[in-house]
C-alpha cells in the first residue's frame, strides 16, 4: 500500500458553543468610559444602564488579582484576573470594565490590554473624546490592536462572557486577560475597575455596581541578566545536548524570563511564529529562534533553520543578554516526547492514549499486539518537500521525512508506515507503526533510527494483551 495513504494525519476539532435563544439586556459590556476614571462617565450605575443598591452599596466587591503584587516591570506582560462577587442569592450574572492610566495624568493610557479567551473584549477610544470608540474583539490567533487615533483602551466582558446558562452562577465569577505596561518606567500607574453583579432577569434593575482602583509602582529591585547553564541547550524531547534545525530545543538556566508565558496568543493570523515573547528572545547561530514558552528557569523554542556544527546560543530579556553558550547543530537527533516512566507519547488512530494503566491516575490502556499506533517526537530532520520555516505546518500536503525511519521494539524491527511533520503544529513528527502480533506483555525499549542516528534506548513502551 502507498506509504502516504497509510500515514495518519493529526486533526484538531473545533467545538462551537451553543447560542442562547434568549437575548439578554446588556449582554455585552458598556460603552467606553464606565470604569470609574475621574472625569469620564463614572460607572454603569445609572438609569438606562444598571440600577440597584447604588455604587458599592451592596455586600459584594470587584477585585483585581496581580501575579507580582502591586508592581510592574516596564514592558513585561502580566496576566490579570477580575473577580466580581456578591453573596446575594439573586445575583448570578457578572460583568466588568477596566482601564489603566498614569497616576500623574488620568487621561493618559498606561500600557495595552489583550483578551486571552472569548469572555472579554477590547474597546479603543479617542483620547480627546471617549464617546468615539470601536471594539477590537477576541479572535483566536489574531492580535488585538487599536488605531493610533484611538489609544485609550478598556477591557470588559463580552457577550460570551455573560452567556446564559454557561456563565450564570451565584456567588462570583472571574474574568482573565493580559496587560502589558508601558515600555519604560512611567511612574505610578492606576488601574480603575467597575464590576456589575446582576440578577440576570433581562431587565436593568436590581443590579449592584462595585468599583475599585489599584496603584502599581515600577519594580524597584534590580533584575539580573539571564544566564544559560553549562551544557543546558537540549533536545526538547530527549533533553540530551545538541540542536537540530527546525526542531524543538529546551534551554535551562536562571533569570531566563520575568515570568511564565506561552505563544498561544502570539501566533500570527497566518500561523507566523513569534521570535519574542514578553521581551524574551533567543538566538541560535546568530538567527532568532521561535519562542514557544518562557519561565525563569526554562525556555522552549523551535530552533531556526541554521546549518550544522558549533552554534552560539544566547537569551535576551529586558534585563540584558546572556553570555553565549556553544552547542552542536546536527542533521538528526531523533527522540520521542515522554509520559511518566519514560513512556513515549503514543496514540491510537482515534487519538486515545496508549500508555501503561494508571499512568495518569485513570484507566489508560497500554498498546496491544497488532495495534497501529503513532509515536510523537522531534529531531527527525529535513522533510520532502521542505516544510516552510517560521510558520505552523500547513495541512495541504504531507511533509514526509527526507530519509526513512526504522523502529525496533525490544531490538526487533517493526512495520513502519511512515514518518512526517504533523499539521498544524511545528517541529512535531509523527511516526506510525504496528505493534507486532507476537509481542509479549511487558515494558520494551523502543528505538527509532534515521540515517544511522538512533533515539535514546531508555524509552520504553508497555505492551499488554
């Protein structure tokens, strides 16, 4: 049978939420200017908007959660939460609006906002007249931006954020989003927030409005520049030293990032991968890598399309650039991503996990003799045709490994149907094979080989009849 026809291609399913049949009053957020900023529109506690006990007259509150306390690092994104709460059993629908301004001038915007899910949306307003505004809604994979003539930003609940019945609940509700402070020290910054604890009865009465504000100072402590640990430029699956172009790379060290973040909301509309995340950049052989996930002690990147041989690797953060560490780039370093117990990430054609029973505390089922499974890895080198660089793998064709892949289980060769990059991911190879019918029960080493280079023999797959 044709090798291509036997290759399973990963697919992503999109589940659409149900649209409520009832149109609820004020299911979307208010117009710009209702976050409680002095000199603006106050709050939505007014006739025609929401009326109830009066501003802060109920028994609830609106609060903002800050990951680093009441400080900000210039230019470094923070993931914020807004929680509206009210103990009254009648209050079960929630909304908010928030903005950030310079403490020295409440009319000047301080930083930018971005939704991280469809439950919030962004408003962009004219600095001279906030009555002129437009919405920049959340669209997965697309950046929210405001035009130059509308730099004043408000983030608030969206229609999805208050949808019935999914987002109706008593007690409280939390929204989350990102805020990026100004690139330089802007002095103290004030965040203004107004929250609505509504009764959800389709009218605008019986709803309680709460306000709060927080003053954040620029972080005063000095931040050390990043440092890469010796020998800590590693294959992203095996964690052995070295680089393979266009494959996953893990870097370990200290002060590598100001916090944790991923590229989930930074991938471009056409699948373009980011080369900077919260001011963190990585270069390999002088070329920018594609930054997937950052934390103070570890960074995961997709290596750029560099050549082979010794390569200098650096990490740059807002605090400076690390000393270069040299690692060797090579055409192949195949390795499978691992579950606990050195088990390879393995799936069946229906994408159920093939792993030792109890691996994740539930009823995972090991592979059986005769099963066709997919193993997932990185470092398998060039493809034919060559995959485009710096974007998610397109799904219009198969990007097969340029050289054939063989696999052995317990040192015995098995039938391999093919190996290719998986769309719409990046640097992720799928190797499709059959567990031999005569494989006995047990934990057996599984090794993949391409062009004479083998994956670590410490990887074991569990087989059970």
